[in-house]
C-alpha cells in the first residue's frame, strides 16, 4: 500500500542460531499500517523462526523488535500480545478438550479475577465473528471442529486481544481453495479495520494475490524486499531458491494391468479419524494415482489399508487378481508394496537407530540381511552404503544416528530402503512434506522413475499443486468417501475444491473410475 | 439381611465419611496436579510427612488449626521440590514422584526418631472432636452421617467445592486445565506454563499433606509408622475413577470408604466368621478395581498429562 503510512513494526538486525545453524542472519524488516507483507521462502529458510522471535516464542541472539516505536522485551509472548501483536501458528495452539470460548478466554482476563466472565466473553466473540465474517460456535468443543473452523478460532483468539498486527504462519496449508478464499476475505476486512498483516507462505500465487510487499528469505538471510506490483512469480521463485530449480519433466503415463484394487472397502472410524466408506480404487502398473483432500478425511485409513495396517471391515482387497484374506504390514512388504509413511520421524524411522539399522527395518528378517536367524551386518552395511551413494543421502556415515539427518536426507534413505527392492506398488503418503525444493524435485523424479519402471504409485498429499502436477489420475477423498477418478488435466483446482469440501458426492453417485 | 441392616445404619455412613476424608483431601490435591499436566506420585510420601508434621506441631503445643497449616506448608515444600524437578527441568514424573515418596517417608521417620528418641509408644494429642452442626445434624440418617463429623471433614468437603469452582469458574482454573490439555496454547496466550504447573503441584501437594494430617489429628490421635498404608496410591486411582472431575472423585472416595467400612462390619457378622479375614480386607480394593474399569473407560484424560513443556525447543 503506501510506504509513507506509519511504521507499526520494525525488526532490527535479528540473528538467531540453533547450534551451528544460523536460522536468521541479521534480518531487518518493517511493516506499515494497513499493509500486508508476505514473508516468502522455502521450508527451513527461517520464516517461522523469525516470527517466533517477534512473538516471543524464541529469544534472538541479537537484534531487537519494535512495535509502535516501543522495544519489546525478548522471549515474552505476553508483552507481544499486550503490544498488539497476535500470531496464528501453523500448528494450531488450541486445547482440543476445551470449548472455543475457553480457548479464546485463556489468558485474556487477569489471573487475579475471581470470576470467569463467560457471558461477556461470549458476546464479544459474537460481535467479532460478525465483524470479520468468522463463523464459529463459541460453545463447541475445539476437538469437534474441522480444520478451517479451528483456524477461525485461532484468528478470533488474536482479534479478541485487540491485536493491531497479525502474523499468519502458512495459513492456507490445511485449507481447501474455497476456505482459503474465505480467509483472504476475512483478512481484507481486517485491513479495512486497521490491521497490519504479515503473511508467511511458500505459495507464490497466494503471495501475488494478497500481499502489498514481499520479503524473501533464503538460508536465513533476507535476500530481497520488493513491492508485489513490481515483481512476478518467476522472479520470486528464482529469489526463493537462489537458482531456478528445475522440476522434473513429466511424460505421459502408459498404464498397464491393475495390480491392486479396493472394491467397496469400508473401515470403521477411529476416534476423530474417519474410516473409509465404500471406497473403490484401482492402482495400475505404470500409473500415478493422486489422492487429494484436506487432512483427516480418511487418507490415513486408505494408507493403512494399502500398507497392511488395517483390514477392511467390508469389501474386498484384490492383489494381482487374488482376493486377500490375510493382510498385515509384513504381507504388504513381502508382496512388493513400498511404503513411504506420512510421518518419517515417528513411523518411518527409529530416531536413535543408525542408518544401517533403519535401512533394514523392513527386510531384516529375510535374506540377505538374515542368515539362519542371525543378522548379516556385512550385507546390511553394503545395502546402506549403496543407498547412501545412489540416493545421495548426505550423512557422516552409515553409523550415524538417523535423528541427526535433515528431513530430506531421512526421506532419501526411506526412498532407497523401499525402492531398491523394485516394488510393484509404491504408497507415497505426504512424501515431500517439510522438504526443500531440491529434495522435493528429487523425490518426485524418483516416483516418476518408479512409475516408468512399471510400478503403480499411490500419491497421498495435502498439497493440491503436487497432486495435480504428478498424478495421471486424481481422486478426491472427503469424509472417508472417494470421488471418481479424474484424468490428468480435466479438473481445475476450484472444481477439485468442491469435492474436497465434500459437496460433489451428493450431486452424483460416486462410481469407480 | 444383615448387610442391609448395616447399609441403613447411620453409624455405618458416619464411618464411611470419616474413612473417606483423607482420601478426599489427597485426591483433590492429585486432581489439581494432574489437571495441570503433572502426575504427582509423591502423594504417598507427602501424606506421611503431613501426618507427622501436623501431629508433631500440635504435640509441641500449637493449636489444631495451626497444626493443619504446618502440615500443609510441609506438603507444599515437597511439592516445590517435585515441581522444580518435573516442570522446569522436565524430568520423568514417575521417577521424581517415587523419589519424593521415598524421601518424604524416610525423612519423616528420621525426624520422628530425632524428635522422640526414647519413645516406644507414640504420645497422643487432643485431636479434633466431632461437631454436630445445629439443625442439620437432626436430619435422620444424613444428619448423623454427614453433619456430626469433625471440622476437619467439613473443611475437606468445602475444599472439594472450592476446587470445583476454581477449575471451572475462574481464569486461574481455566489456565490450569489448559496447561494440562495444551501447554502450547497456554504459552501462545502469553501465560507461563511453568508458573501454572508449579503452582498447581505446590497447592496440590499441600492438600495431600492435609489428607495425611487428618489421620493423626482427627481419625486417630497419634502417629504410627505405616499409617498412611497405600492411601496415596488409592487416590491416584480415585482421580481416574472421577474422570478428573472433583465431584465424581468425591463420590469415588466415599464409595471406596463405604466398601472399607462395610468389610469391617461384615467380618463381625455370623456370615463373616467362616471366611478368612484377608478376603474382607481385599474386598474394597477388588470392588474399586471393578468400579474403576466400569466407570473410567470413557474418561477424558488431560491430553498433556506427563508431557513436559519446553518453550523455544525445536
């Protein structure tokens, strides 16, 4: 907007180190009243660290933060809130078992107050939610809310504290395109009401659409600051990555026979996580099937069924023409299903095991790693050394504990572990979450290579762009139901968004592609 | 038939409430700790220390209520130790809790021997006496059971009400509950998780010590080794039984105490003469386990119970 408006926030030469890693290197940035500044950068560029320093989550090693001309005490979220700075974290900071009202009221009243003024709080929430178009039921338990609603609660929490500066950390990562549009509507209402906004993102089209100014971070340094009107996506992309990273060329698929099919598969709900509801799906050799959807809509159940963790309660699972009656993780591995799990830290690896041990987690009980009941460490070492070389795993050596590796290198080891066995089916669940662009491109090219070797690939991702780029066939999952398959290039993001919101299913009876 | 007679007798229920009182106090203490996200296994030892401290204070010449206060302060001291180790240092709550129990128990016995080196049977104090509340104590059955107890028991019931009001009606209570559900949410709202959790553990430990003090200052009038006798562990189970809610935990304590009172009385009937007495001693625990399984299957555990919180950790 106008650069001669009052400066509401100034970051002055902020430096923060985590061990040897310099997460923020002397970053200075200012924000004017009524302005939206986009903070752009790859994962690990230091965006979230910088905002956590501003909001008092971390303490900077040097540098200062000034809000409305006043220097904030470091590491003090309360002072930041009192000065008018609110933050909507990427991982929501909400207590699931408390109500919306309780989450908003937390800390809003002095601790010395004898009574919690529920009535007044309720009324103020109502007024705010009308004013900013943030519909939510104050008496609902947060655990029962959808992700989009939870984000509204997070924003209301900040607005309730009368913040003047709102920081949003990757706010659209978990939203459908329609919900993202609603969010942008709310933010422009906020600007009209005198808010100033810092918007953290790595999605270029959003940055172009919503911001007045862009600040680009790379490897902890502020590499560019420019008016949005003076730049374009290509220029920003080059700034963000340093060099113009090349995403893999995508050739057309040449689908073969069906390797695995789900026929009217139903699984029970587990807690808040919905099961599958009469899902039919075919995975064909030489084809990538993409699964789009907002997280928590049955992706976990589908991945569990394919990966051998769950048996359908109804319906059939047919592998290579044979209906399965016994199904387990071990059976899945033995039948050539490569599993790249959603959470590489918790289920993909064992943090305190070394690379060698992690590399044979799936195959330890079979040859060549098992000889007469004894582990052959020689063969295991050979295997992991080959993976390290072939998949370019950057590490001090095979004896390194895997927790010391970056996410990208960890994922490369997992890729090597499962792809070296030349699997017939690849289950890739959020394969690039949290990786930088270089690693993303590498993982994608490996998935494409597996496809071209004749493997059937199931790609599950919350990133719609990723699903649309890679998939030959796209299904949308919502509330445990699966849409028909859409061929590459036949759907727009908005059209998929309608299905992601669960609306397409009622218009037509879903049928298997 | 005999059991029915017992169940409708006022003296049976009066005994049940008396037996329940130390459990109620200590259970409230544990409940506050756990609601803030800290499991306090120091409870057994803190009750021992409280039992000794209150009794010793009165034996040394203070008034009864001062004795209660002394017990509470001693309990809070052990609570401070527990909370420093588990909250800012984030050490294992199991190990610290058991350590505090061992430390509190053995240092209490040591203090007893230091204070009374030559004594074979411990001296008695003038303990709390029952106080019949005018009018209310005239209600049939209920009056005898509830309103003819010692003032210490009335205090225990008042503390249950106070705990309930605190947790659900005050900003502090909301902060305590939130600290047990999502410390990140507490920190994001500018509150100190460390302060809230330490405060909860210290206050809760004070309640536990009062539970112990009831044994020496109201139920009995003297201090014996082993007199707490696992009551602290029962309270841990009662918190689960009560689904972390003060009212339900109170009911659980009374229920357990009723089983306990019942087995003593059944032993004295003809029915009891043919059965080994150990069976009766076991009964309240078995019945409690059954009740625990039935009631607590759908209990809502505080989501961040036993999860340490370190601000600024990556």
